[in-house]
C-alpha cells in the first residue's frame, strides 16, 4: 500500500557506495533502497512491478556501471546495457507511472578545456564513461518531471595514493553530497553539484598530507582533460 508520506524515494542501486552514505542521513525524505534482485534496470517488467508495488513519489536513479573507468572501454556492451539502456528503461516506467525521476550524471560530460562550465554550456564527453552517462541523460531530458545532477564526487577517505596536480575538478565527498541532496530533490532540469574548484591533489592533500602528486600525462591507458570544473552558481542559489 502507498504510504501517507509524500516524500517516498526509491533508490536504484541501493547496495552501491553512495547509497551506503545516504542510509546514514535523516531528512523528510524516506529512502527505500532497492537491489538488483527486486529492481533490475535491465528488465522493464522488474522495474514496473517493483514501482507499482512500492508506489514512490520519486525515483533516485543510481544503479549502473561506474568504476573502473577502463571498463567502459573494455566492455562497452556492459556500459551501454547498464548506463544507457538501463536508464532508458527507468525513464520509460517513471513516465508511465508519473513518478519524479532524479538522475545522477557526471561533470565529465563537459569538454574539460576551459572549466567553470554552466548547466547551459555545450557538452562533449571525453571518455566512454561520460558518453554512457550522457546517453542516459538524453532519455531523462525527454521526461520533463525529472532532475539531472551533474556530479563530481568521491569516497572518503580519498582512496588513491596519488592525485592529479594538473587537473582541476569539483570533488565532493559522498557524505557531503548527502547533506545537499534533500535540499534540491524537488527541483527539475539540470544542476551542477560539487565542491570548490581546485586541483585533485589540493583536494586530496587536505585529508592525506602524504599523498603524492602525479601528472595526467603519466597515467597509462586513461585519458584526462585538464579542466572539467563546473560553475556552482545555480546550486549555491538553491541551497
């Protein structure tokens, strides 16, 4: 039966890394964490059955393939199936059932040449992961009762022993994003979400003084652009 709480939110990818942080917060939103066993984004019937049973007001779509980044080049079938087709499936069912959809995208959809990208700026993904997330965005954009969050986030503590000193980004920790999320879930359109623009090294060094510098050109098998940082002006006005 449908709860009287008008803020019920089904979270796809409920066993993922960000969902674990989300489980710790308290807000007016009641988060319901689905698993692949009860909501499989590759299966339309599975999605529809679960959402018709739970009857949420929102779907927070986190499920998909993220790390390792190389997986999106080595196994494009999996990347396409989860991040593009899976997201399209979620959009279809949310549209059918008239449920608000919130989609986690990435700052990597911006070209990464000049930085300070606004939500209205042209986008040009620079790796396969970003292309897969933009593929999902394309479907979400067609459904007007939706919110796309272009996010630059990471886990705390910073998991790497080296950090890029020549790449500027807007990293924010999962826990800090969880504090922002309830303030913007009711919005629609596109919002950039992250922390202050700074080098990855400067961000990481605050929490690990022993972290080592590395240049993007020295990373084998992975492509990096130097400044995919975002303007957070819209976000700051909202929170």
